[in-house]
C-alpha cells in the first residue's frame, strides 16, 4: 500500500471513491489525513488569499467536507436544540440550504465540545451526519431529507464526536461514550440497521473519565477489510461486513480520543489526555482474540498527544500536540526522533499534502511544516479566530472552519 489506511481497493469496497479534488469525509479521501492534492495554498490570513468567508450560526469542532461545487459542515445553535447540516456554494460561499434537526432532549457536553462535533460524510449522492442524541440524518445534495435514524441517548459529560465512515452500502458509527457504547452499521440508502455490536467494556457512568471519542478507520489488512478503532484500554479490529470483533490489543488508558494510525507493518494508537501510546505489529487476516503478547511492539507510559490525530508517513509519525509542540516518532519503536515548539495550544489533526504537513492551533494559526529529521516550519498563517477543526484541501483550495466563519483560501474556481 502507498500509505497505511484505505487503499484503492478498500475505497472501492466502501463505495466512496472520491473524484479528484474532493474531500468527502473526516481526514480526507483516504481517511488518514494524507492527500494527493498538488500545489495547495501555503500562505493565507484573515485578509490574504481569501476566496470567500461565510459566517456560521454557531461554534463547533467538526471539519467541513467538499464535493464538487459544494461544501458541507455540521453546526448547532440555540444550545444544541437545533442541529444542522449546512451546504455552501463552493465558488461563492453562499449558503444554499440548511437541514435542521430539532432536539428537545437533555444531552450534556463540555463547553469546549459544542454539539455536532462529528464531521459529515458524502458519497456524492447524499450527505450524512451524526448529531449525537438527535440521531443520524441523510440529505440529498439539494437539501431534501432522505431519512433520519434515532439511535437513542448518547450521554456523557464531555459529549461525543466520532465521525462516520462508509463500507460498501453501510454507514458505520462508533457510538458513545457513556452508559451505551456500540458500533453500528446503517444502510446508507434507508437508515435501517445492518448490524450492531455492543461495547460493554467501553461503557461507564456519564460522569466517569472513560470513553471513546475516536473515529474508526477502515483498512485493508492482508487482503481483508478491517474496521479499527481506539477504545478505552484497547485498540481493536472488527469485521465491517458483520460487526464481529476480530482482535484487540491492550495498553491504552480509559480515555481514547485520537484516531489510530494504520501502516502496512505497524499500527500506532494513542490514548487521550496524555495516556499511554502503543505500537503493534499489524495483524494478519487470521489473527484473532487478544493479540497483546504476540503483536504489541512497544508501549510508552505517556504520549505527547491529548486530542488531535497525527499522520503516519513511511516509518514515522508526525503530530502537533495540545501544547503546540511538533513531534516526530518512529512507528516501529515509539522512539522520539525530535520535538520542537511550533505554535500555540492545538486540538486539530495534522494533514500531509504535496509533501508538506499542515496543522492548526486553537487561536486560528496554521503552520505549514516539513517532514524530515528536524522541525522546519515554512509558514505561520493566522486568522485570529478560535479554531479546533482541521484543515481541508480540495482542488487547489484550503478550507478552514473557525467558531465564527467558514473560510476558503486559494484561487477562485470557475463554475463547472
């Protein structure tokens, strides 16, 4: 595989093959933060290289997605009583429609994690979004609701944030944390349940510092598609066709925030809140059960990350941690190659595009840096607005979601 997450054949299996230039879901076309885009903008600000800026009705941490001439983002207003999927014209920034879901229930969340924290996903025919206790919704690209599915209450004092992914005709979600934790596959055409796998070991009281906010990863391992997700205390693999558990490896803490990084030979999984990091030999299709003793390569008592996910490039992992320190690790050993001050406190995930790394801190400053044997920062680009979402890259443009606005940077595209 060219990179560690979703190879071309798995994308075909998922039924979500992205046209060139599209960014259809969380962490991009391959779900790994790695893009084949060329010549993205590397310099921008609140006034420089701005194609358009569109105001948002509420703050949020979810990342936009792009398909052809449309941009979609999830957003909540009225303290979560209205949860929306908003569609913008990619060429002008004009709001085309808003699919609104009314929610009158009681769902707690943390003030730093506004409702609608999950990023949407599209297959170019419909757009899908997980809205926490308000359910899962699907809209056609003109804004007509196709279906809505109630999955019950998701209750935790810190809320939820896991983003969905596709497998064939399934929409798969990691639902939790709290008393009810489960993986579920819904028919993306109808919203009907295909399978459900309960995760009792991930569950706990709403006020307990325990749970998974991690978005699952779809990977082809030894010719077999697997669904990999960080859970409390473990990273585990599941069969995306039927939902049954295949294997798990122990070593994480009770808090799982970051997305697992899956390479050809190594998987790196990080706990949240600075808990342990583990590296494990990528399981073969026949590996089953508890593989901790047979596959775990290394474990560190603490990790440099709290919330955002890094990227795996070759045999190295690159990430920007919450304190604004850039870190490079060897995936096979966990050994730290280097670290260095890069920017301010960051929650976003890192992307690798056209040979460069892109990360954003909470003040809205994005850094463009290079992978290699030392930290080299090419640019600091600030919009000066609170930002916890990650950057999106599509057809020579960069999209940035802040708590106030949705930005498009780069050359203006002609109408297609």
